C-alpha cells in the first residue's frame, strides 16, 4: 500500500533529488520545454507550477523564495517579467506533459514537459521584422527587368527567369484568347 507517500523519491538521496529538480526547473524556464522521463516530469511540474504562482506577484519576498531554488538570476528575472505575466488570469495548469516514445535503453516512458504559453523570442521578433520589410519593399515590374543593367549573376538569373515566365504567359494568352 502507498499510504502517506507524498512524492516520488526518484531513487535518489534528498540532496541529489533537490539538485535534479532545481536543474530541471531552471532548464524548463530557460528553454520553455524539457524532454525527460514521466516520473521526473511530474515531480518537476509540481515545483514549476508553484514557482509560477509565486511569480505572479512580484515582491521581494517572492523573488527571494524563487531564487533560492533557481540557479540563474537571469532566469528568475525572466520568470517574473516574461513568463508569469502570461498567466495572471489563470489559476494553475501552466505546464503540459506530452507523451512521446519509450527510451531505447530501458523502455522508460519519455515525455515533453513544456509551458502552455510561450514567450516571444528575440528570433521571433527579428523574423517578424524581416517579413514586414519584405511586405513593404517595392516589388519590381517583370517587364522592366530585361531593361535593367544587372550587376550580379544572381540578378541576371532572376531576370532570365522573369523574362521566360513573361514570354510563357504571353504565349499562353495568345493561344487561349484567339
């Protein structure tokens, strides 16, 4: 019987278990997803959800309590400034566990532990800016490409493709419009 067993010991001593959980939670907040075994994920999830609940209220006391368990001070700042504000209106359920295949060596059930809501990355912001710049950039007319003086071989190739496409389109129009 499993009476009064409040947590999974993960076959480790207390100090090892505490270090494992701290490392996993730090990685979860850094990368916003971690692949691990099901037993570890369920234990780490408990700790992570409690930290996010604390981080919803940005106070000195909460920062001290959370930073006692997280190794990196930058991750503490990320938790309080980027991650926790996403969950201000939600009471729990900040993480999800997605089952994946079994591990080859010992057939342990592997899962992905991830945050439900993702923070916008710097890469995402840069990609969005590039897309906006492409949309705003003036598009050249394919009819004028043959008249331009190309400087590079890439531009020459693009001009040839555009001219071939234009000629093909004009030939099709002549054939089908008559």
